[in-house]
């Protein structure tokens, strides 16, 4: 009898730093595709148009690759050393979400997945394809089916062994490999994540409206935000961890073992005063290899300005005022709002000299709303 290929694959995965490696059928039917369709029909994906255009392929692994038979689902732990929530009280410093404080996980995981996929292809003699996040594949329901954990009421995948801090990566193969047992849900009557969300982004347990999620707004959404979210963001300037960090299953979480995922000192609670002075080159240097770099300096500065507007820190009035002349309209608009919150008198003075000559519609709207 041939050896179970799962043993070889799990050993290689562990050598490459994956904390968990499990197997699921990639071809059995599921209801996740219909739920995705519902999510998109309700408009909950917001401006993430790629979810709409890839809907069909995204709805099931075989819709993307007809030959897929087995999903090899991998998890890499990125647990923080300490509970990050106390950092939300430091109003003069920005909060960057835990997942983005080290090197970009796409790069870290993709490289490892490619090595593992090569080893599997050589061993099994069957085709394999590698996915991490960016491919049109629903990774969380696949991970649940493979038994890595379950999708909690906050919709993320959590596990009894790793808590909530687990990146996912998937290898699909044409090989038929015996599946592992699926995990069942262990949320019970807990609602900690739903209660913790600062923006009410959960229309119901196990459902998210991305348009209300600060992770979406800070990272995916390019324009000026509705006012309610600007205040709700507090000092969160890239991503949000509140629903993950609130979960009682984190008592089983451990710190990330992969050194490239460890938090860099410069990205733990960086002072807003320093971030407000970043030009494009300084932004790129600070966020070299970090996922934050992907959103670009202008969107990032918008986020930092909203946080400055919430800070009540009068030492930020000067750097915020300098950004009223920024070439990027989204930055100017956010600077106007931040100034109106920090120093209403200075805002009035600036408005009198600037509003009439402002030609950009975004900035004009901010001046005339008076910071709303
Ligand atoms: C789009 C996306 C987002 C969007 C939407 C979030 C979401 N929950 O889908 C935004 C930008 C908001 C986002 C935020 C974050 N993301 Co994200 N994201 C993705 C991405 C690219 C696709 C997810 C997707 O398909 N969503 C579509 C919806 C429909 O899927 P779903 O929420 O899982 O829906 C299920 C249930 O909610 C339920 N359901 C949904 N609607 C309905 C309706 C009814 C009536 C019913 C009954 C059920 C139901 O069934 C669905 C199927 O199981 C994945 C990577 C991937 N390719 O899978 C990463 C991914 C989910 N993200 C990840 C991370 C880390 C985050 C953040 C933690 C980052 C941060 N700190 O800021 C936050 C967490 C926010 C949150 N609470 O979810 C990780 C999660 C890892 C894990 N352990 O789960 C992933 C898997 C990336 C990765 N490879 O590691 N993300
Ligand atoms: S990431 Fe933050 S804003 Fe988004 S659902 Fe979770 S708690 Fe709410
Ligand atoms: S906080 Fe509670 S409800 Fe939310 S995912 Fe964790 S156990 Fe489930």
C-alpha cells in the first residue's frame, strides 16, 4: 500500500514554517458560493469591483480550475506578543493592524507555498496551483472544510489552537488526497467580536458589510469617508483588529514564530506627528516590504489625518495646516476636516482665505461642510 501523501506534505509544510496543514475536497459542492453572491448583490463589497467581476470563478474552486480535486490549506500564525488593544488609547499615535507590522504576508507565504507546491508536484506527479489571498478563491470556507478552524461570528477563521491570528494559503491539486475532518463552529452564545466593532459592520452574526469595516475603509477605499467613520476610526490608520482581539479563543494564541512577520518597532504605535510629514519617498522607505506600502502615500495620509482630527493633540495643528496645500485632493480634504476638529478658530481663519479660491470639488465640499 502506498504511503499516505499527507504525512510527507505535512512534514514539508512544517519545515517551511506553516503551523497547520490540512486537506479538503476541492470538488464537493458547497453553499459558500451562494452566500458570496448574496454578499455582492447586497453591495456589501463596496468598491471592491474585483469581487463582482470574478464572482463566477470565485464561487467554487472548480469554477476557477475544473481539474481541482484536493485543497491543501495552510495556516501561518502571526500572533502579536501582547494584546494590541491598549494602543488604541494612545490618541497621538497611529494604530497599524497586527497583520501589517512586519513583512507583507503575501510575499512571505507565496514564496513558501511555491516551494511546497514544487515538492508536492514532484512527489505526486500531478498538477498543483498556489493561492494566497489575491486569487479568486474563498479561502475561509475551504479552511473550515479542511478543519483548520471555523468562521466565527466576525466571519474570520479562528481555531482552538491558534486563536484568531492565522494567515491562510492554499494549494489546489488534481490529485485525490484523503480529506481531513471539517471543524464545527464553537462560538456558542458569545458575541464579544460583534460588540467590539466600532462601526457596526456586522448586519448579523457570521455576516459582514465591508462598506462599514475600517479595514476596508483604511485599505481598500480610495476617496473621502462619510463623517461617521472618520470619528469611529479613532487612531486606527491601517486595518483594524478589534473583532479579532476581542475573541476569548485568543487565550490559546502564541506569538508569531516566523521572524519576517514580527512587528517592527517603527510600526508599533508610530507618532502621528512624524507620519504627517511623510512625502512619497519617506513613505516608501518607512513601509519598505510592508503591506502598508500597497495603499500609497496619499491614502495613508488621509487615514493619518482622520486620526489627527480625533486626537485632541494641539501640537498637530501645524503639520495638519501644512497639508492644506498638499497636491493630493484626498489629503487636502482630510486636512480640512482634521483642522476643523482640532482647532475650530484656525479652521475659520483658513476657510476665509482659502475656500473661495479652492477649485477642487473634494476640498470645496470639506470647506463648505465646515468639517461637518
Ligand atoms: C475581501 C476580503 C476582505 C474584505 C471583506 C472581509 C470578509 N469578511 O470577507 C475586508 C477588506 C473588509 C477584509 C478585512 C479583513 N481581512 Co480580509 N480578505 C478578503 C478576501 C480577499 C476575500 C474574502 C471573501 O471572499 N469575502 C466574501 C464574503 C462573502 O466571505 P465571508 O465573509 O467569508 O462569507 C462567509 C460567511 O460570512 C457567510 N455569509 C456571508 N454572507 C452571508 C449571508 C447569509 C444569509 C448567511 C447565512 C451567511 C453568510 O458565508 C460565507 C461563506 O462561508 C480574503 C482572501 C480570500 N481569497 O479568501 C481575505 C482574508 C479573509 N482577510 C484576512 C484578514 C487577515 C483580514 C483582516 C483581519 C485584516 C485587518 N486586520 O484589517 C480584516 C478582518 C475583517 C473581518 N472581520 O472580516 C485573512 C483572514 C484569515 C483568517 N484567519 O480568516 C484572509 C483569508 C487573507 C489570508 N489569505 O489570510 N478582508
Ligand atoms: S475589522 Fe474592525 S471595523 Fe472591521 S468588522 Fe472587525 S471590528 Fe469591525
Ligand atoms: S468573539 Fe466570540 S462570537 Fe466572535 S468569533 Fe470569537 S468566540 Fe465567536
